[in-house]
């Protein structure tokens, strides 16, 4: 059996090249051989899918030639084999997870082979990055293709700071929160990619809270806690955990996560969390974990304003090689307010349609072909409604917002209403000027001021969110 496997490996090395061979074939073990079948053991599902899809026929051929007759390949996943129960690996009865941590297990040693992430699309590029120093990090989500605007500027800056100096205590942990589709996951991967770009040997682990939970449950069930802790404690220099709101109420998971966190933080390793809500709003979040997050860096992400959405739309269109004029971009952006993911879908569809019809993406074309997916006139609030909502939130009179009195408590809401009108209506600066009885330069100035203040002013962002909610815009 060994000789056969050697012979086949030799042939595969020839046909696949040394590098592919090292990544994909070397980790495979020949576990059994029957007259018509070859059983191969691979590290995980991810590997299996990729190898099967890409090298299945080549491997079948190689075995066929070596054996002189056709065979079928069966892939088995090593981790699904019955676990070998080491006595020391068994959790002591009746004790919390914390007491099971044996520091000795995690003393620094030679780097562990990376564990491949499962369930990601097996592109070779992703796989290659996994085969080196990152787990789960998508190479295509980077800072370079993340569009920065007032709504995400703070989170972006915090993410950059972390990538610049991972483990620095002021930003450890970094906790990024905001609604769905706003770019939290993108930023998480961007941190991973940037750390890796600067230090290709840095070990970076991206995981969703859900995956962490599932792996923990498996580890407990199959008594593989030491493997689990190797992966989550000893291995990563940077742990990126997505969607911690899904930890809700899972006591053991939270306890394990807390100790993982403490362990990493003590050693100056970086942790970044994302969530759709604040730490105190994650239902049943382990209180110690909550206070740790609150004492680290909290960074919120708001729905992008129109300008940012337009910029994102341009970016996504450029990625697809689609040329979109500014007025088309604005037309589309105004009809998918808030959610970036929607924009991506829309632009992909538009690109496909343009190819199909060999047409340019004009507004008329978009109206005609995307009519069913575009909200008709979704954000049809008018200037008066916006001003009323602002007045009511700040407890001032509508006339005062429209007037010229320069008291501080009026100037701020006035500027904010100008900015919101610009954001949520089709009115131009001169149009808005007419509403407020000001010239267009004043409006322009006010809008710029608000956009500039937003990233650094959590109160202002809170006010914007509240007004948008009251207008049914968020
Ligand atoms: P979240 O994790 O907050 O739900 P994602 O990070 O998954 O959101 O973002 C949804 C999609 O929108 C992703 O494909 C992401 O690349 C894209 N996206 C979000 N924000 C931006 C941005 N500011 N610039 C470029 N792409 C973005
Ligand atoms: Mg996400």
C-alpha cells in the first residue's frame, strides 16, 4: 500500500507541480485499499471538496495507471474519525470550563499547522492563504476596496489602528457594531488581510461566533478541548470574531470565550468582535465579557449617507467593469438606501442586463429593467417632514429651524435638518436654500459641517438615527 501511494504521489507531483502537491496532496493519507476502491483521508471537508473538484479525475487516473485497472476514490475526513480519547483530554467532572485550562498545554512552541476553515467557497486563492498563516480570512475584503464615508469613518479608523498595532491595549478588544449589511464583516477581513500583508507570518483567525459555538460543542462532545484551545488560544495572534450577538444565552460558550479572551489579551494578542448591537444589548452576554468590551474600543457603523452609497456603487460597478455615470449612480443609490449588500446585488444585476442587451446603463434602462427590484420612490419624505422630525427631537419650533436666529441650540439642529433634507430628498442645494431662505453656499457649508462632525460625534449620530427611524427611513 505504501509503495503504491508513493508511486501515485510521484505521478501527482509531476502533473500538479510541486507547490500544488505540497498544499493539496501531501496532507492526504491513504487509509485503505480494496480491489475497486481507494480510501483517502483528508484533513477536513474543505479540503475534500476542493481536491475532489479540482484533482479528482487526475487522482483517479494516477491510481488507475498504478494499479492497472480503474478504481473509485473515497475521501474520508480525518476529524470525523472516532476520536481517540486521551485521558488527560477529558474534562474533569463537575467543574467549570475555566478550571480545565491547563496552562502547560499552551506554552509557546513550534507553530501549529493551521486548521482550515470549513464552509467557505473553496477558491484556490482563499485556500492558499489558509495553507499559510490565516484561517478564514477572505483575501478579497481589504481596506483598499472599502469605501469610507461619514457613517463608517470611525469604525474604519479604529480597524486601521488595530491593523497597524495589533494588541495595543487601547483597542483591545475592538468591538464594531451596527446594522446588517453595513460592512462589519468586510472590516474584520480587512484587518486580517492588512495584518498579514505587513507580517506574513502573523497567525490570524477569523471565525463567526456561531462557528466558535459549534466547534466548542463538538470539542466537548468528543473530548477534544485541548485541540480547541490550541486553535483559539495558542494559535492566533489576532482573533477576529464575527456576529457575537449569536452567542446569546449559551453559557458554556460565553464562559469559554471569556477565558479565551483573557488568555489572549494577557499575551498581547488582538481580539476584534462585531455585533449588530452594543455589548449591553447582546442578550445574556457574559457580564465580564461585556465590561471588557466596554473598556476596550467601541466603534459604531451607521447606514451610509447618500454620498457614500454613491461612492460604494461606483466601486462595486468598477469591480465589475461597468461604467456608471454619476446621475445613474445617484438614481440607484437613492433607491436602495441603507443597505450595501442590496447595492451589490443591484449592480451585479445591472451589469448582467447591460451585457445581455448590449446597452449602456442609463437611468431609463435601469428604470425599465430593474423596475421590479427598485423601490418606486422609496424615500419620498419631503423637506417639511424632515424639518418637523428634527424640531420634535430637539424640542424646538419649526419656525426657529427655518429662521435665522443664531442661538447655539438652534444652529446645530438647523444644520442637521439641512443635511438630512439633502440626504433624503432629491432637492439640490439651491432648492434647499429656497426652503430655508438661504443661499446655496450656506446650505452647502452646513451639509459639509455636519458630514465632518458625524464621525467624531456619537450624539449627533444618535440623533440622525433617531430622526431616520421616526421618518421610517431606517
Ligand atoms: P455586515 O457584516 O455589516 O452585515 P458586510 O461586511 O457583509 O456587512 O457587507 C455587505 C456587503 O457590502 C459586502 O459584500 C461588503 O463588501 C460590502 N460593503 C459594505 N460596506 C462597504 C464599504 N464601505 N465599501 C465597500 N463595500 C462595502
Ligand atoms: Mg457580517
